[in-house]
């Protein structure tokens, strides 16, 4: 990934992180997705007293891009306020795979700049895809 684009994504995710709504966990995350046309969309985690209604930063960013009419993401960057990079949860991994333009980079960073990069396939090997929904799917 181009370093300039990664830095822009980091800055946008870090800025978005300030808007996280985390009164229960105090665990703010910011995310930025790069779409096929070079646009960057951000998201934050949004908690709810009914924990199952909470939405992660990664899915918020992807859903914002999809709501804007984009259909494929080329990269995703997550910023956490932890000592080490934080990977996406299982639900986010499935959503990333659904909208990924191939095998994309998922960059996990801390506010201080520690970084871990994995591909979407490394994060979710054997992902459930539309190919699995074919009625006559042969093994």
C-alpha cells in the first residue's frame, strides 16, 4: 500500500476515534476504509446498554462506504488506544470479506504507531462467500 494513503487513512481513523461512543467499555476504536475509487470512509464503535446492539468501528466504516454507493473496499485500517494492535472481531472479518476487492490489506495500528498488517484471507481463512450459497455446490 502507498505510504501516503496509509498515513491519510491513519489520520482519518485517529480523528474519527474521538467520536466513538463507548460509555461501557471505554475502548474507543476508529476505522477507515479505502474504496475502489480512492475514497476514504471512517467509522467508530458505537455501544448500547443492550450489548448485542453494539456496532464495531470496522463495520461502521464499511457500512458508511456502502451507504455512499461504494461496493468494494481496497484496504481497511483500525486504530486502537491499546499497547498493541487490535484485530477485528469475527463479525467484522466476515463483513470485510464480503466487500473486499480481492484479498485486501487489513492494517491494525495503535495511536502510537505500532502496526500489524494481515490480509483479509489470513484473518478469515475459509470465509463463507456467495459461492457457498449455490444450490448444487460440489465439494
